[in-house]
C-alpha cells in the first residue's frame, strides 16, 4: 500500500503547478499553554511514540538515508509539553546530521513546532555547525503551526521563527484523493520556502494517517526524500 501511495504522490508532485512561494504568510497567535498536549494525533502529521520512519533519497549529490524516531520523551518549552522526535541523516552511510525536534498539539488539532537542536558532522563525527538550532521563547524565537488541523488549498503560515536562523514558511497547494473513496482527500501537497534562501522552493507530500511520504527541492537544489518504511513500536 505504501508503494502504491508513493507512486501516485510522485505523479501528483511532478504535475503540480508552481505556487507563489514567496507571498506573505499568516502568523498564528499561540494559544494558552494549558490548551496544548504532547500527544500529537493530527492525521496529516501523526507522531505516535515508538514510530520509526525511514526515507531514502539524495542530498548534495550523495545518496541519503533519513531516520525519524518519535520518542516517548517529552520536554516542556515555554510552558508547553512537547513530544521529542529524533532525526538522523546519513550520507553515503555516514551520519551527517543529527537533529532533535519538539512538537505539540493545541486543542483545535493544530501541530505546533517548538524548536530543534541540530548539528552537522564531519567524517570523524565532529560537530561542524549548529546553525538552525532554536527554542521557542529563547532570544525572541517563536513557535509556528507546522501542520494545521484542517488544511485548505491556499492556506499558508510561518512554521518557525528565530531571526536569521529559522524562518520556514508553507503554503497548501493541493488536496487529492489518490487512494480514498470518491470525494475524500487523503493526500496533501505543500510548498515550502524561507526568506533566508530566497532561491529555494521545496514540495512536501503528506498522506492522511501516515504523515510525510515525499519531499523534494523543486528549485534551487537537488534534495529528495521518499518514505520507504514505517514501523510502529511499543
């Protein structure tokens, strides 16, 4: 089933028309901390503890393998309890980047992004850069909605904000019913960009009940990641 979904997603992605990626986006106001919970069950971006996602693709001309693990750990950030996700990127079999992300979900079902600790590693495993690291509430950094509860075509927003370090934006450019009953949309296409890299545009594909299944750079780069397996742990 995953293979079939991915094949259809690739066709949709290839045929998607470019949207106005650099248009102004909506900045969401953060709800009270008491309205959040660390359990993230938004069907477009579910983060069930113990789940492991494996992606393969390419980055900077090198074959890549990206492993995301939803941990049982939580961390309180700016008064909000967040679920902790580990992201490990291997380039030609060597660990090239390690990232720890933090997410939480509000009472309306929106998934918020509260920050990341990220590090790039050299061939000897030494940290060469931590650019892009940020934590909501620290040095002016602000959380943003990573995945809305009910995405609509044309909807846009800022997913993160730490001036000069983390300023990702998204726009919903497609909802499709690739493997769903007639009239039901189960596949979501978004376009992403950041003013820190004005010449780069990315596309991401999500499948309801699974999460991210495909992401690739459409302009200004050659990165690509395809979901190859999902395993549910205890």
